[in-house]
């Protein structure tokens, strides 16, 4: 079995993803992928067209979402920076639970973004696989603050929620120096906690040459100029083989 992208944002990650579905699946087919995951931010808006287009092209669709996690989804005050967590449906039960989590994150947890918390995740965790996320995940955030023990505690809490076999430490490298520090400690944590790791590429566009256009998109999202926007994405956030 070849490499499968498990962290991917399409045009349905509004003002963030630049992958148009038809072009995305065409490229994936050209690279001979036999499976592909959908993990748009906060919703499953592109799920049906993604599923249909994948099936028409002989690619197994994996349905997921990169959700926004906060300490208390019912709290709506002040500024906050939700952490990212990737959820993938392992089976029908997991898909139904993913529907529940996303629906409630909008209906009960919405505050600038559709948010969830560990209480909700614990209630609907069955059949779901969780990945620790990009540098905006809670584990990487704690590692970058130098709180390694806090990151281990966070990992253990997700092991309790999803089960040891359904929580994976996510390694990414797009040329960002901070990713090297995160990966070093995640690898150490993997050995200490006996947690499996998974390599992902945080796909936001299809071709490497789309990077300039993606920076413009992000500048629109943040109401800034291309020069002002901090470079959290690099030319490496494309659909690699």
C-alpha cells in the first residue's frame, strides 16, 4: 500500500484551502493514489462531491475533519486561539459520531469558529481516529512553549478519549524550523508513551506553483497584505507524491 494523504484541505476550507475537487482528484489519480482523506476545517461541506468524485476515479475516500478544540466550548467571551485536531472516520459509527461532533460544534460551540472540547469528544469518540495535528495542535503548541510534560499529559488525555490504538502523533515538515523542534519531541514522546506516529503533509494547494496564489488567499482571510501575513504555509504544502 502506497502513501496516503491524511491531512488535506479543499476549497471547502474557506479562504484557506485552494484545492478544487475535480483538479485534486485528477492529480491524485495521476499520482496513482489508491486512497485520499478529506480534512477540511470545521465542517464536512465538501464530503458528498469528494466522495462521489473519488469513487468515480477508483480512489478510496477517507472522510475526516480538522476540528477546533477549546477548553470549554460553551464559553463565549474574550479572544482565544482554538487548537487543531484531525479526526478520521474509521467506520460507520465513527462517521455518525463525526456528524454529531461537527453539528454540535456549530449549534452549541460556535464562537467565531465551530468549536468543540474534550467533554464532547469523549461522548462521541467511538469509531474515530485522531491525529495530533499541525503546529497549531495542542501538543505542538505546548512543545514550542517548552512545556514537554504538559504535552505528554495532553497526549495521555487523547489516548484516554480515543484509545491508544486510535490516537497518532502527527509528524509534518514543510521547511519551517519550528517543525523540527516539534518532531524531535513527538518522536521522543512516541517511544516513551508507546504511541504510533504518522507522517502527513498539510495539503492546502495542488501544485507547488500555487503557493503564491495561496498567500494571496490567506492575506484576504486575515485582511492583511501578502507581505504582512506570517508565513505559516510554505511552497511545500502541496499534493506531493
